[in-house]
């Protein structure tokens, strides 16, 4: 509901401000239309649009995550491109009010195309429309924790919600440590990492604990555009497999690294999977 969405955004913004963490909020614009979609003559909910403006006013960025979150591996490129353009109608307006444009695009499911023709075709299309691809180097199953947390709260199971919340920060720190190792194996140094998380009740309530663990590891936080200035982000990426992989793993596969590179990635605890109703990651 809008009430929950507003509470989530306000809590997240407070946490980000407290720890001075800049963030890009990637938007699916169909979520702005609670009744009829844009193609059916619907109008965006002004309250939800106001939440996007609130995000910008807090000093963060907004990016395009398509209109309806289609899977590039399942729809034709032209259809996907149309969905990208549908997903910028409100964004262009509200970001333009601040004399800038939505610069970043993130692929749904981290799927970038099953052929180089599709992959490069989308990249060219995005560049022609003023977008930069937003890579992700620290992917995770935070969404499973969030689903388990929501289900526990909805069912009034405060003890289970507490257990899920307690397991979340150490899991995320273990994920970060894994991708730090990947960075050292691939580049012989630690590069600026790009963390993927979602705006949900779990992070509204507990993302601060995750950030504190990152700070204890020595992390400081900077805007995405500054992180991408690191030369590592210019590494070749020819991956066209079925999985939604991090860019560290894409770069590794492009180089032909050994499969050991991928071993040892932390998994969500079984009780979290069970609480979320998910069989496996």
C-alpha cells in the first residue's frame, strides 16, 4: 500500500542520511499506476510521484528500470526497448525539474541478452537515449530475506521476523567478503563495489545494521558515477549466458577464469528460505 511505501522510503532516507550513503533508486513506472496503466489511459498516483521527488530532494538519484520489469531473455529487443521508453515518462519530467536527466539504467534480473547482437543493440539504444548501464558487483538474495520478513510480519510472527532480521546483516557481510575476494582474484586489488538492494520493509528497518558492518570493514560511500571511474569498469564483458550475473563474474567469464572463482558464495540459511516459501536461491 501507499502508506507502507511512504514509511519504507522515509526510513530508508533517514538511514542513508545518517551514514552518508548516496543511492540510485531504479524505478518501474508501472508501480506509479495503481489503477489503469499508462497504455490504458491511467494517470500516475501523485502521492507516489511525490515519493520520487522526495528521493531526489534528499540528494539521491533516480534511474530507469523499465516500465514493467520485462525479461530481456524472454521478449524481443524492440519490445524491451519500448518498455524502457515507457519507463521514463514520469522520470524525465521530475528529474528534468532539477536540470538533469535519468542517467542510469539497470537491467531487470541482471539479464543483458542471450547474444552479442541483442546485448550490443540494447547498449547502443541506451546510449542514444542518454543512459549509462548501472553494473552490479555485489548481488545477493536480500529479496528472499525481505520476503521472509514480510511474511513473518503479516502473520504476526514477531519471533521469526526477529530471527530473519538478525541473520540478514551477517549474510550481507559474508556476501561482500566473497565479492572482495573475487575482486582481488581478478584485479589483484579491491575495486569500488556496487551493491544491489531493494526498497522494502526489511531494509527500512535493518539496512543501518548492514551499513555499520560495511563501515567496520573500512568502507566509505560515493556516488555511482564516481565509482564507475575506476578502470575496472571498462573491462570487456562478452557474457551472453542465461544467468543474471554480477559484473565481476561477467568479466571473469570473459577472461576465461577457472570455475573455482565462483565457489564458496554464501547462501541464505535454510530457515530463511523456508520462511520465504522459496525452495532454493
